[in-house]
């Protein structure tokens, strides 16, 4: 069965980390990259301009903290559910001959926010997916510690986030206890992957990458069983005009 490859990464606004992501995405042919805290300079996300890929993010003067990079030609951003810290993209893919619709989100939850980790807008987003019978997948830098997803301790943000996960019927897809956030003084698991219950059997190979990321966050790699429908595009510049005129005369 064909698969769709994913990568999750927090770049911590680093130009070096952005260049690493660009290289990995290009070399490995990653289909979708869910990115938090991209390198943002002079009002634009920088370092992720890769031929053949589309970068989805909102526009604004504030420093953006979430984006999605994809080469999927059947992807559309959902403007009503995309903000500075959340970008939502709808994709279509085939699973055993059936067409599925999946909403993919890249989410950054600010550690210094006075609001609960998951706001009302994000709850409305989950409710929309349930009402429209859409699969939902979330790559999230939660900045929340909880033993459920492998953290060494629990902080004050954990309960609100766990309540949201239980309320929304999302499953934590993290596997193992390999730390993702790594500094000289601590190792933690704060980046989590959430998905609809129906995706549990489709997400395979979830792992924390051992490759250097040039960020305090290590990369997460996994695949989704399924294939993206082939999108046929007519490019007039590639027309063989001699053959076309001959066929036209015939």
C-alpha cells in the first residue's frame, strides 16, 4: 500500500534549523511537514522555499509560530481555522479504494499564554471536523508536561490539555519515551501527535529522529497508509505544437 510521509519539527526561529528541514524534506521526499516556530524575518517565513512544495500560513505583522509545508496538490488551507499559532489544511487521499478527507494541523501552544492551552477556537475546529465527518490529525508543540505522553513530570497546563484530548475523542499517537525536547540540562517529551480514533490503524512508523536538527526539538517522522489521488495538470508550455497541428489537420 502507498503511504504519505510526515515530519513534525519545531525550528525555534532558527535559520540553521530551517536549512536542515529544507534539506531533509527535499532529500527524503517528505509529503507534509508540520512546523512550529519557523524562522520569521521581515514579515515572512524564511528558509522553506522548496521547489515543488507549497507553504501554508496566515498573513500578519506578528511573528508566525505555525505553518505547513506540503507537495500534496490536493491540499487547501482552511482560513477560518488558521491563526498565528495554528494552521489547518484539508487534504484528500485514497484508503483501500475509498476517498478520505483529512484535516492536518500544525499547532504551537505558547508557554506564556494566560489562556488555557486549547482555546475556544480550537474546540470549534474539532467540533467542525466531527460534524463534517472529517478525519483530524494534529502535530503539536504543547509546552505541557504529562506522564501520559512520556514527560518526566507534570506541569499546570497538563490538565486542561488532557481534558481537551478526552473531550475531542482524539488519541495520543506518540510511541515510546524517547525525549524530543533536549537541552544541556533537561530531556522532555512536550511535542505530541494527536489523531482521530479512526487513524490509529493508519499511522505507522511513528518515531523520534536521531538526525541532528540544530534545534532543541528533535524531528518526528511517521507515515499514513494511503495514497494521494493523481492530479493531472495541463501545462501549455509543454505542448508539442508540431504534433498538435498534425493531429488537428488529420
